[in-house]
């Protein structure tokens, strides 16, 4: 995580780990909201996973962020992660209402690609080798896009 943060220009010492286990964000949602709120100032923008992403941790994180930003007049934008797997872009009930496309400039795109390479276990590049990448090729293709999608 620290190496990826450095690739993106984030000071790794500014990262606050909350020690919430995978699959346990929902039960710790209130604690997460309080911890996030403690770091926010009015007008801050918080990026979080989409509240309808289809993954319980992602949805709980989005709820916690929304609770935190509402308490201190910050702003929030959400991004889909797992929704790209199941969402039918032609189905209006599943549309990303209010979505905006943010085009990455060349430097930002390169930084993103470099940061992604820091997650070797997800890419199948870990040493010792894992049998197969955790993220399949179609998911990795989405990470290679030169834009991001956010829902305000």
C-alpha cells in the first residue's frame, strides 16, 4: 500500500490503517464513519466506493463516508469497482445516475499504472508465484482505461 501511495504522490505516513478485516466493514461502519469524520474539514472531497457496488464492504464504506461528510459539510464522489462486472450498461435501472467521466492526463495515467503494479499478488506477479492472478484480464483492462467514472 505504501509503495502504491508513493506512486500516486501520497505521503504514506499520512495513511491511517483502521485494521478492519475483509468482510467486516458493515459491522464496523459506525467506527469507520467516526474515524473518517475526524480527518475531514468543510469542503473536503472524499472519494469512496459506489454505494450500489454489489460488494458489502464497498457499500458499507460508502455509507460510512456519506455519514462522515454529512456531519462536517464535506463532499463525496463514489466510484464503481465490482459493479463493472455485473452491471448492464443498457439497463436504465442500473445506470450510474449522476456519473461523470474524468479523463486522466498522461502523467496521472502512468502513475495509476505504476501504483497498480505494486499489488503483485492481485496481478499474479507475486514471489513466490501464485497459481493465477486474483484479478482476471477483463478487470485489469478496466484499470488500464484512461478515464475514471465518479458518481456525485
